[in-house]
């Protein structure tokens, strides 16, 4: 095909789909603008939770480190609209000693999970609302022989973190668990936020909405117009082919077929462990009836 014929074919294509392009562009722009305006106005909806975010009951942080963490958490909460809480303590959570201490089980994992979930639920944490609001808590038990951390997630953070993601957050904490606890806790926050960057931070729902709305509009337009205009467009384009032969149509079809790429989309169901296909690694219901995700590492 000569350059002139190819250029004319492109012009015909753009002319045919111009309304489609305009509609989709308007939908995207309007929705994105609405998202930006909304994200700039939306503030914290939960005012009942404590303002404190760092509870160093095990006394492993300096005063300067605690203040550093509080400021860091405040910055991240404002950006990602999720609460981030840290609790350190030193108590038995395993065996008969744990039962005598008030735990419901002799199992390390069950008791660590209970402590994290209960602390979150009873204090009403959650950026958008208490009880199943958005956010996460990392607890760190420094009791000799039973040391380790547990991550409990809630709301959109639970949805964003698959089983593998929870493990990655815990590994990030492990890297500095002994050498630099303050840095380990900052790594917890950073790693969780890295998964929130996948679409649920500021105005994320609006950006997703723009994509969905655009697809719907495009699909409706395509269904109502493409079929009835196909014959007309074929004639119009082929008029520019020497001899009036429908060669351009055939080559256009080949071009379309050659540029269709099949791609396998991986889902979180292929990740290691249980978890829900939409995320929520370690999904379970707490003793207060709230939905949580999470997991832990023992040292």
C-alpha cells in the first residue's frame, strides 16, 4: 500500500471514530476533575479514634524516634487516607503462661492476631470510620522466647494487601527488626503505602470510575454504530484503491489481526497461601465481628 493510500485510510478511520474519541475523552476528563476536586476536599471522617499512633509499651524506642514516627505517620495518613498504628509490648502469648495472662489460646499466632485486632477495634481506628475503617496496625512483642510482629489490616488496606503482599510487608520489617526498630516500623508503613499506590490512595475510586465510565460509553457507542456503518465505511475507504478493488479492506483487517495481543492477566489467586482473590491476605473476622486481614512473623 502506498503512503497516500495509507494516509487516507488513517483519515477515514479517525473520521469514523471521532465521536467515540470525543465522548471517551470528555468522560475521562470530567471524572478525573471530579476526583481531584473531591480528594482535595475530603478529610478524615473518623473523629472518635485516639490521636496517638505510636504505643511503645516495650520501651524500645527513644523519645526522638517516637516523635519521628508520629510525624511520618501523619504525613502518610494525610496522603493515603488510612490510619497507621504501631504497638510494642512484652508479654507471654504462648503456652499455659499466655492463658494465665488472659489470652484465649496457647497458640502464638492466635494470640498475636487477637491482640492486634482487639487493639484496633476497641480504640475505633480507621481513617474513614471506626470499626472496619481503613488502615493497619503493626504490633511487636519483645517477650523473651516469643518475639515477633503481627500485621492487622482493615478496610481498603485489607483489600489492597494479598497474602504475598502481607508477607512482603513483614519481610521489610524483619530486615531491621533487631538492628533498628524505628526504621523497621517506617518500612512497615512504606511497604503498605506501596500497595495502596495501586489505586486506592487520593481519589483512587474516581480514577477507577473514569476508566469504567469510559469503557461503558465506548462499548455502547460501538454496539450501536459499528455494525450499521461497516458497509458504508468499507465502500468509502475502498474508493481510494486503484481499480476499485477492496484490497485496502483486506489489508486493514490483516493489520487489526496482527496487532491484537493476547495477554494473560495474573490474579492474586495465584499467589502463595489462602487469601481472597481480590486481596485481603489472611482474611478473618475478629472477636468483635470486624473484618481483618494480616499475618505475622516470629523471631
